[in-house]
C-alpha cells in the first residue's frame, strides 16, 4: 500500500504543475489588474504605471509564471497587492478562522445527520422516516444564502442572541475572553451551515441502512439468533457508514477551504471570503496562492479518502 | 489633488450602493437618485436633512459603536501617505487628523493644527504646526514630522500609490524620487528638525494652493521619531503602520482586530481638548445588513444605503444627518484615444460621437428627474454642471443643464443632418448609426434605469445598445474605459472629487483620466487658466471656471447626471456630530466634541 501512496503522490506533481499553469494564466486573463481600481482623480496615473512596471505586470507571462514558481519553492507566496502583507500571513490568519468554523460545522453536521439517518433508515416508511425525509427535502431545496440571511435576521438582529458579523468582538480581552467571543461568533453560522449540509449524509446513511437490512448476511445473522441490536449496530450500521467514510478525506481537507457564502453573509474573515474578495479586487498573488492551496487540498483529500476506504473496507484494498 | 480623496465625504460607510461614489474606485457606476423638483437645486435639496445633530449640552463618558459598511474586510493601512482606500480613511478617522481646517468651501484657514502661508515672491509655502499639537505618545509634532511624509511618498521603496507628478513642482522632489538625491532640497527646516516650521520651495505657486486637497503639498504629518527605524520597503506591512499606529488626533488605537474592528480610546495629549467619549468602536458590517444594523440599534452610528432608505426612514430614536458629497455621475462620450507614447489624448475628428448636436440631443433625451423620482426615494438629484455647488463661487448657477426635452433633442438631430431612415436615424454621411453604451453592474435598479434611457433614446430615433449586450462587471468596465476599447461610444461613470476644484487632472490634454479624450485648444486654455498666476485673483478665477462650465455645457462632451445625499443615521442622544466642512477637520469628524447629551 505504501507503494500506492507514493505513486499517487508522484502523480500529484504533474497535476499540480498543470493546475498552477492554468490558475496563473486564467488569473491573468481576467480584465483589469490590481491597480486599475485605484485610479481616481487623486492618484497620478503615471505613478500607477510605475507601480505596475515595478510589480512586473508588463513582463511576458512565462517570465511572470516562472518568477512565481521560483518564489513558491522558497515558500514565498508573494505579497498581497491589496492588503500589502505577505500572502502567507494573510492566509494563515484566515485559515485558522475557517478551520475552527468548519470543524464546529462538521461536528454539528455529523451529530445532526447521523442520528437522523439512522432513525430514518431504521424506521423506514414510518412517521419518523417521513419527518426526516421532509426535513431533508426542505434543506435540500433551501438556497444557502436565503437560509443564512433569514437566520441572521432572526437570531442576530431580531432576537439579538448572536453577533452579526466578524470572528471576534472588539471588546473581548484576555485568553478566555477572546476564546469565548470567538466561539460565540461561530455558533450561529455553524448551526445554520450544518443544518442545511446534512442532506447528503442523511440520505446516504438512510439508503445504506435500507439496502443493507435485506442483505443475506443480515438474514444469516438473524437466523443464527444474533440479538437485533447487535445485528443493527454491528452488521447494518457499520456497512452503511462506508459511503460517508468515502467522503471523509475531502471533509478533512475541506476544513481549510471554507465556504464563500456563509463567510460573506456573516462577514466572517475566512478563506472563502478571502477567495471571493481577491477575485473582485484582482489580487493575483492571493488568488493564485489560494487556488493552488485548494487544488492541493482536493488532491490530498481524495488520496486520504482512498486510504481511509482501504483501511476500513478490505474488499477494495488497493494492490 | 489627492490627500483629501474620499475624506470630504467622510461618512462612515463609504459603501458604494447608492451614489456610485465608490470606495476603492472613484470611477464607478451610476446609480441615480431622485429629486422630485425639476431644477435639481442641491442647496434646496440639502435642507431636507440637517447637516449636524441637534446641539445639546454634552456629558462626559460613554462609548459609541460605529458600523463600517463594507463587503470586504478593511485593509488597515494606518498612514495617510500609504493608504489607498476610503474605507481605510474611515477606519482611521477617530485618530487621524489633518494639519489644516477649512471653511465651508474647503479653503484652508488657521483653525487647524498648523497654519500655512504663501509667499508668491519667494515661491514658498511655509507650514507651521502649533505648539502643543502632540502625538498620542506625548511628543510635540515637529518640522521633521511635517517633512517625513514627502519622503514616504516619494521614495520608490515604499511603493506609495499616492506619489504624484504634481509634487514634482517642489524643488528637488523629482531628484529625490529618482534616487539622485538623498534629501528633498526644496524642503527647508529653518529651526531644525525639532522646530515646528517647514518652508517648501516651489517652481511656481498655484492659486489652488489655498484650498485643501490641492495636491501641491501634503496635509498630514508622519511621526518620524516612531517610524524612523522602519525601512521604507517594510513600512506598508510594519506593525507601526498596521497594528500600533501613532497619530495626533483626538483618539488613539487601543485594540485592532485585523480587517474587522478597531477600538479607540481618548488621546490624553490631544491639542483641542479632552474628548467627551470614553471609547469608539468601529466594526465591519456587511452592507446587506446595514438596514438591520440601523433598525435594531446595534450601532450608534451607521451609514444609510440610499437604496434602503424606505426601510430605515421611520426608525425611532434615530437622527439622520446628510451631506451632499463632492461627486457626480455622468455620461461620457468617447471621442478619441490615449496616445501612450506621447502621453496625451488625441481626439479623433471622425469618431462617431464627434458631433456636439448629437451629444446634446442624447443629453436632452435623458429623463433624469423621472428616473430619480421613480427609483431613488428623493435622495438623488440632477446636476447641471461639472462643478458641484459645494465649491461655492466656482459653481455656475446659470447653467441650465439638460432638461428632459425630446422635441428639442429631435430638432437638434434634424438640424445636424441625422435623418431618419426607417426606424432609426443615420449619420449625416448616410452610414447607419449604432451607438454602444458601456455601463457597469451595480445595485438591482441599475438594469431598469439603463433600459429606460435606451428607450428614451429610441424615441428620438437613436439606436443605442449596451456594449457586449449587457452591463459590464466592474473590473472589465475599468479595463474597457481606460484602454479605449472598441465598441464603446459612450459610458456611464461617476467621479468623487478632491476639494480643490481645478479640472486639469480629469479633463486635461495630458490626463489619462480624461476618458472622453476630448481635447480642443479652447478647453486646454481654460483648464490651464484655472491654475494660472492671474487666477490668484479670486474673481478672475471664478470667471474662468464659469467660462469653462459654459463651454463644457455647450460642447457636451460629458453630460452631468446626478449626485446623491450621503446620509448617516445616529443614535438620537448623540450630539456634536456634523458633516459641514467648516465643522470638520479637513473631512475628519471633530470627534473630541462628539458625545452623549446630558
């Protein structure tokens, strides 16, 4: 198996090269550049030109590309054109915000989705199942931004239970104060986000349980007199969790990519928001760095998923 | 013309939305407004809102929370020399103070932290900072602090966007900028670095120098003793600028959450007196939440998005104050190209829009008042000329503007030989006339407004369609305008103006921002005359401005469209807040006098 992992890692290299080239060229092809938005009656266009030249924006694309790649190897993702700080520090800042929000969201998602999926599958076609399925259709059909804004309006503004923007309150101080404030800021977005991302998990789990219930090995177990509880938990449930495990790798790496929509609605400074902003502002350095990171995360996520699957499911162990 | 940009309309929510005065980009899309009345008289309109909160006795103490409505986290470059966005200026406002105060028409007076004297014979400007004006660490602001901003601006290592060739009117500036000189020879410190005076030697003095925002000299100080150890190339990202800035304004930064919020506490060394408030907290709010932020009283001060006025106007326990910013939206005609090699605009005699009757007709066919009434809740109004009322005498009242008049528009076209051939008019030379309009995406009402204008033009037989068939995304909009893209015959944009009224940088022969590429000897002469030595005579200068406005109106290379109120909602217990230029320090709210009523 180690060989396989190594091989997969090696294949990632050309994939990343192609990705980086695409990313770089597509970014450059967007109309405008980081300076075109700063032209106003109070800036001197000559100075803007000089800055463009100094930033190397007029060099041929391959010169710019190799300069960028060269810097990458030194761990230098460049300096943000807009924020004027190193991209690494910017991303580190945002990644930690996103990580904690996503982690909370994921925990909440699973703790809502798994019981619902089990209930639904176990009590197939009974009222419990129907309620869960109605819930599922609603969450599937609700557009995220509408749901988030509604939640923000209700719990943030009208009831005033939760903060409406940011990741930490301006008045928080001390370690515990800041930590508390951070968690307080995450709760509402995490709950809202978790509530409408449960759909897939619930559905996979329910289908898995429904399908496995009638499998031969279940009948065998039952006929051997295995107690129903054990049949369910050991035989049915474990096998039904496989599809969810298949996504686990991407879920783990996805903790760092964030969500553009929820972060925008809550003005939560995470990776998704950073990505969106850097597109709008043509912040090339940040944008290319982010896409590259997202790309790497996806590749690693897929690899992780495969590894996890091969560990828990001997049938598909890779040769 | 720069130091003031984005400041004179120092609303704490510079967010685009309504006016088309956009934060990071002055050139923005248009979003009109309404003024029910037909003459679009800005002064009359302004009386709809007070310019300041009611005057009441103020008590000490209390904290004010301010919503900063922006959909991107603020950059947080706490330096007037290096910051580039209006959002950053808003964020820094409680701590930052400019050297000069002004009267209501932006003329520099002696009430501020420093005084300024022009000596036309010696060609010098002498700036003296008052005794007792101290940085928030207790140090007196000195001559070196007045000089240091010029080094920050001009040294290439800082990558300051605000360096401007206008500054090269200062002796020795260019040499320093190019690295040929170690110091700026034209800035003298007669009493040494610890003194309080600098004398700036110019190649020539300009009449605009009496006004704030003129760009010939800088209007802020930088704490040299605090910044001297930071290398220029590290300045923009240094903690001294990004985390622990030093200012001489009424408040100082207590705590900063990058991109999200800033907490201010009083600067006990503040020269005008002790601030009334204990604390000011500015935090970022998504513009989508702006209305709710006001209605739910989560903030004490928040900018109003004009498009959401109907929802907030009846909120209780709120006072609204407003200001008419120095800004306008306009329709510009592409009449030529920018010649990068020569560095000048070249007009194309054969360009489609190079016919003033056609341009005037297009202007007369725009039902601006109706659009404002229908879409903008009475918060926008038509402007008739390119010099806003806020400039006082320089504004020409007699310009009638393009009053909606389809008959007149048709007559103009008939006379000029644009005959109807079937449904549409053709060019005088018989070729078909298809006019491409470039406009950027914006608020939800942008699309119907543009379609309405296209319908109006259709009524006079002009075939106008959008460039590319739809509204352009902001970046591509800039790109097309700046690079004279094909398929753009006219465009809708907006300018936010500096507070010195000269027009050369926007409509001059050598200005790349003259996006119309309109160049005529008359225009060049008038623009130059605005800054000539003769114009030191106020009446003479006023006459030149009036002449130019008449000329601009006649040539119609730009059709001025609208301006809108910039409205702020305040907790009704707050007093001492004003939007009047004379009650502000160069666009900075005088925060030391703002407080809660007893």
